[in-house]
C-alpha cells in the first residue's frame, strides 16, 4: 500500500509594510483637515477658491487610495467620473462679501466722497459708511434732507444685495444742545439714527428686522472736539454693515 505523500504548502511572504498605506491615508486626511481649517478663516473668497482648487488637483494627481480620495472630494476614476455640480447658494448666503461691498461703494459714491458728504472704510466690526450729518440733517434737527436721497439710493442698492445686519450709529460733537425737541446730544444722536432707519425702510425697502439704532452722542469721537474740523468729523451718522465679529454684540431674536 503506497504511502500518500502530503506536501506542506509554503507560506506566502507576509507583507509587513501594509500599515504604511493606512498611515499615508491618515496623513493625507490630516493634511486636508488642516487645509479646510485654514481656508475657513480666510475672508477673501477668491483665495479660498484657489486653495480648494489646489487641493482638488493634488488629490486627482496623487496615488492615494480611492476611498480616501472620495472622502476628500477627489475623483476615484478620472475617466468615468464627471464633475459634481456646484451646490446652489442658500437663500441667506452672502451675495457680496464686505471687501467687495467696500470697493463697490467707493466706486459708486466717488462723487459724494470727493465732496466730503460721505466716507467709506472697512473695520473689524464691518463696512462703515459715514455720512456727514451737515449734508443729511439741518443743524440741531433730525429730518433727513431730500438732497441726500440719491446718495442713500446708491447705498441702499448695495445694502439690498447683502443679508448682513445693519447698525445705524448717531454721533455728535461735544457742544451742548438744549432746545424744545432735544434736551441733550444723546437724544439728538438717537433721533437721527431712527430717522435714517425709517428712510431706509420706507423709501428703499430695507427690512426693519435687519437694522438697529444706536446713539453715541459725543462719546465716539473720531476728531478733536476742540477744533471745527474735528467737530465736523464727529457730527455724523454711521451705517455699519456688520461682519460676523460685529454681529456678536447684537441681540439674537427668539425663534418663533
């Protein structure tokens, strides 16, 4: 009776380097995570877009695994896959960011800026449109002059392209006021902010829910109250298109 010979199969060579693949995927994920964090801190949308495109191209040209590429938004198969459609903008998303708004306002308001009726600049709290109160209100009064309506129409066109909250800030110089209507500069600065709110709402259709009024009197001086030039800078109404930082000081209405 013949003996059956059993050959022992040789064990295949164990791949002890497979962990490197998983490690490389992990490093790639971490890299993408930090890129996303960096991009989220950028206010310049064009720069964010450049970062996004650069990461996308890197994913397409790299040799990372298809699963990781899919997780990061890359294409697993360049030949068969088609570009994903862009996500439509949400109803409340910004149509214009603050730097774009500043550039638009500086262009459209160039004649009024040259005449000293208005100035425009960007601060951390938002885009600030400073109206010379002498161009807008009569001395010691809170009635908006019709002569400033064309200027306000230009400003409102930009405001209506953005969902940002708007803060209307009345300011005065330090010279005391006491007449039949206003007992002090606090009352005058607040009344001028309210008058501006009503014009923007009733004439130019800006929602009241977007606006808030503040009266600073002479406590928010931009110029030296001991000189006439300084007092002119302090007699103003600021329309502030609030940034995310500026919105932190505003109350949030309770949800209905």
